[in-house]
C-alpha cells in the first residue's frame, strides 16, 4: 500500500470516529455533521457500512482480478524491461498480458520498485577505489582456463593462484596446478611470498574456502596481516584483481596459442604452463602503464617499498588492528545489527575508513571523491 493510501485510510477511520462521537453527544443528521466536517454523506455511509461488516475502509480501485497470478513469469518479464532513470519501457505491453491478473497501477508500482533497485545497483558499481601506496595492500584470487584455450591438445582445465599488489599492479609469480590450490598450499605460498617480498599490511581476497581457512588465517596472524574479504556476489569490489586476471590470460594466450605443442602428460603440461605463466607475469610487470604515470609496475613496486614512511612494524600493525577493530565494534553497536554478514560489512567499512583516513586509498562514485568516515 502506498503512503497516500495509508493516509486516506487513517483519515477515514479518524473521521468516522469523530462523526460518531458528535452524533452521540450532540445529535443531528449525518448529512449535517458531514457538511460541517467537509466529508460527503456518501463517503460516510460507505465507511460506516464497511465498518459494520468488518471490511477494510478502502479497497483496491478497479474491478477484482479473477485469473491466478503468474508471479514468477511476471517478475521475470519485469526484470527484462529497459529501465530508464524515470520510466520503464514496455510496462504497457506487459499490462496487456497480465490485465486479467493485476491492475495497471500495481504493475506500475512493481516496475518502479525494480527500476529503483536497478539504478541503485548500477550506481553502486560505479564506486571506484584507487590504491595509492605500493606494497601496502595485496590481493589474492584464483582463476581457471581450459587447456584448449591455450592451444594444448588435451582435455580438462588448469588452475592458477594469483597475487597482486593493488597500488603498483605488480604481479607476483603465479602458481599453476591441475586442481584448485588447497588451503594448505595457499598457506605455504603466502608464507613464501611474505618471506621474499615482505608482508603487506592488508590482504584482500574473495570468499573462497581455500583462501579463508585456519591454515591461511594462521599465516596472516603470524605476519600480522589484516584480512579484507570482498562482499559476497559483488564483483566490482574486486575489480582491480579481475582486470589483472584478464590481462594475464590475454598475455598467456599470446605465449601458447598458435604453436605446435606435442602430446604431453598432465605433469609436463603443468611445468610448461608454470614457466609460461612466470614469463607472462614478468612481461606484465615490465609494461609501462599510463595509470602509473608512464612507469612500470616493477619500478613502482620496488621504489614504493623503499619509502619507509609507509612501513609498519609489528607494534604498529597491532595498533592498526586494534584501531580497526574498535571502529568495527562501534559500527555494530550503532547499527544494532548482528550476525556474520553484518560483522563482515562492519569490518570492511572499518578497514576502508582507516585506509582513507591515512591517505592510502581514495574512493569515488561517478568521479566524485567520497570523504572518509571519522
């Protein structure tokens, strides 16, 4: 029920109650009382009759719909319409199909709700994070490719565990395997990368089980690396890593497709793909990037790590963690929300707020930079 109809319903009940009180206390006809109250006699009679029968004072306008409602078909068709900022194209034709089930007004209200949700999601996907400090935040994700995509004469597919520095776009050595890397393998790989390059302050990853388990958590805790998980079913949050995966796949295809490969065993194919993957990552790291003001990812990463202003020792990492935890707890207390999903959202907000406050990232929507939340 719309807000306007709620107001009319409340007003009808109040008017009838007031008229009945006046009639009981002062007498007079309902016509005279209605004229004084500015309410037509026919409305008073209709409302009083409905009150006696125990039916709602207001009913949906128009004739009653008798055909059974095909809700799933209706919602599917509504979601396929073209939603403009103020109008949805095709609601008239949709009404003709469902006119025996719903009124034009109800279909219009449903279209408006879907239109608002569509543009809310569209605007949210324009939210862009710019990572400013090399070496501070890494991202980790898995990808897969079919063997035939790479020109290999064999069935099946292969998997890659990827890590990337978000500010510099530096691509760390990938890990190629015939199956998705287990939590144990990911944990060992993290430990080796941290020992070789130094641990980041924040590690960003998706919600895959192999990236979020007790072994991986133990390595992050050992090096005091703060986790930052992407929200479920929201690819734009991990857009930088997804773009990096696309770049990597294109370069890797260029290394393999078009060559004559002999028949290989799975183990031989993994060794060849691992070598090719390391070469592809090296090529990407040497590429001059306009987004880095014309320098390469390798140069940006190596020079950026030497800036001690952004280095956090173990004591400073503990202070950052406690600061973020306090902000997340405050967000939970203020919103009065509970549950894992709310806790994860509060943690993401706290991490982003801290990074913005310290000048490590900027967040913008539609080109407009958002202020950080104090």
